C-alpha cells in the first residue's frame, strides 16, 4: 500500500538569497519522492529542506555588513531558541548620541516652522518601566526539560 505523501514547502526564490524569514513559501503535496541518480548517495530520496538550507548557507558566505550580522543572528536564534545578547554601549556615548539626536530634531522642527510646514503634534510617550519585564532579559539556550535559576539548570522529574 502506498504511503500518503507529505506536504512540502516550495520556496519561490527572490533576486538575492535572504534570511529564511523573508522567503515566501507555499505548500503542495509531492506525488512521488525524487531520488538521486548519481553521486555517493545514489538511490536515496532527496530532502528538499536540507538542500534549501545548504543553498542558503552557500549563498550567505557572500554577505557583508549588516546583512551578514542579521543572517548570523537568525541562525543563532534557530539553533538556540533565543536572540543573541546585544553588545552594550557605554552610558557616556549613549548620552552623547541622544543629546545630538535631540539637537537635530529641534533643528528640523525650527526649519520646518520657518518654511511654513505644519508638522503633526507629537504625542507624549507612555510611562516607561523602570525595570523591564522578566522575560525580556533571557538569553542563551532554552531549556526544554526544566528551568534555569542563577545559571543553574533545575531539571523536572519526568
């Protein structure tokens, strides 16, 4: 008796090889498995998901700058389950950046006022939490058999 065919994601390739989040996919059923006709794994069925991963990994070697950083962060999240911890900016530098941004914003508003451009009124931002929520500061692997506390993995009984 014939096994029912699995649903396979068919990937529509964009102009560049992106991270997996920006690839559009559709699902369709494969009527018969495709087998390799030559090579060391001759006669074995082709795993299209694994082939797509290999093609993306090969194309990602040419990434540069922020594209490379975003791709590596996505691979880390796929492997570990959480995002990688971001590099911390010193407080003195971040204060300087915010001060310069405020000066630029004030200059932009004054130039718009002089030119007669009407800008929308800025809504005051909501009250910020002094301490972020508990889940927002978790990095590293997600334990599936227990929980971590102070760097110690507490394993639940099965």
